[in-house]
C-alpha cells in the first residue's frame, strides 16, 4: 500500500500547507507546471517525486522530467502528462497513449480545475488535482491524495488549501 499526494500547477510555489500533506505521503506525483527547480528539489528532499513537465517549465525542468510518465505502482498502471484533456475530449497524443498503454489511472494538470471522472469507455479513472500554486485563474488551491493497494485506488480525498489570493507572509 502506498499513500500518494497528487499536485499540479505549483508555478514555483511551495508552502507549509503543501509540505504538511507531503509529510503524510509515501510518494508525491506532480502533473506539471512545477515552475522552478527549487520546488522540485524541495519536494524531492522530503519524498520520492514522480513528475512531468508542463507548458511553463523551462529547459532545466524539461531535462529532469519527461512529457509523459507511464509506470505501475502497487498494481495500478498510471499515465501522467500535463496537457491531455478529459474523457471524451482527449487530445490526439493522449488518446493514442490511452489506447496503446491501457492505464487504469490517467492523470493530467494544466486546467487548474480539480476533476475526478470515471472513463467507462477506456476503463480508467481520470484525475486532475487542480492547482496548488498561487498563480493562475483558480480561486481555491487544491490537491488530491489517495492510496494504491493491490491494484485498487482507495481513500481518494480532494483537499482545499484555501483561497489563492489569501496567502499572507506567514503562509510562505
């Protein structure tokens, strides 16, 4: 059994609210738009980090993280990318990957909108953790946590970190 913390769209921001949840996880997965190597290094010092680069990530992060991650964890096959779409609206690149790789869990970021959708056609669960950074159009900072256990996705929780614009100096 592994406890997973799923983040996206930190855009260079890592604060104690996020770190509190990192401390409780076995692994952290980041669905892109990490923003800075400081964020990636900060997470990596605390836990195992699996991630993909996003559209705002520069060459350093693109050399550290791939566009797509395809892996298995606790018997669950995972496909993670930053931009890919939603069930019924996948982009061509992701649609092809889903058809060839047949993941049980498909993860993306980019939209800053938290969504969890069962894709019955492709027999997978789609997760987008929203955005936990402080840049973007989202109002509420969000992330997801869940457990993987013997081929099952369990104990899924959507977590709200508060309003994007409500950070004060003590939160950083």
